């Protein structure tokens, strides 16, 4: 993975490769970051989510869990979990 500055637009982009659940390698680009720091942060978060890396904070893990569970549950349950996260997970940040 690498971060480049787009000369045409003046914004930053991330070029990355990832392996899907079937073992196929894909290459993609995410564009439009205003700063290099935000592009690197997105890259790090993407790696943590995709590779199942355990070197992440507990709050990041809960965030990934809530996003994945939202597709299975309704908005009311999402509200309950977000409320729980705001009350209880802030201790771990």
C-alpha cells in the first residue's frame, strides 16, 4: 500500500491491494483525502479491518463490530448499541 499526492486535483490518494475471502487479490484506489495524515489513517484502518489484525484499539474493534452488525439488525438496535458504546467504551480510549 502506498500514499500519493494527485497532481491534477492536489489531493492525496491511497493505492492498495487486498485479498478477499475467496483468496483473490484485488487492486483499488481511494482518492480525495485533503491531508496525507488522513490518507495514512484510512490506510491503517483498512488494513486492520481487512487483515483481521489484532493490533487495534478496543474502540476500533467495537466500531467494526457495530458496522458489520448493522446490516443484520434494524436501526433501533443500532441506536441501542451506539448509546452503549458512548456510555461504556469511552473508558478504553
